[in-house]
């Protein structure tokens, strides 16, 4: 689905960017120009970043790698 209509950015592009190291909406704006137009996509982009970071954390946890800096809020260290 399109998240940023101003710059034609999809949720898949955002998820890919997060997996490549983008960690914030500001960084996403630098990479894909998300939230640099009208700004209506910012909340949705933040949610996608959080979802993808949680998925990455779960993959690491499943593999036995626990990174305290990637723990979701409220998760045991």
C-alpha cells in the first residue's frame, strides 16, 4: 500500500529501508523522502518502522541473539 502519496512510497519500501538500517522517520525522510511533503504519512511511517523493528528483534531472539538496544518497550532484557 502507498504510505507517502507525495513521493509514491509504499510500506514495502519502508520495511526494506528499515531492514537496511534506517531507524527513524528522519532517516527515512533522507532515504525515501517520506514525511517531507505534506507530513500526513508520518504517523503511519512511524508505525511501520516500529513493526519492522519488532519483527527484526523477534528474528534475532529466535536465533538466540538478544540485543538490549533493540528490545521493544517493556520487554525483558
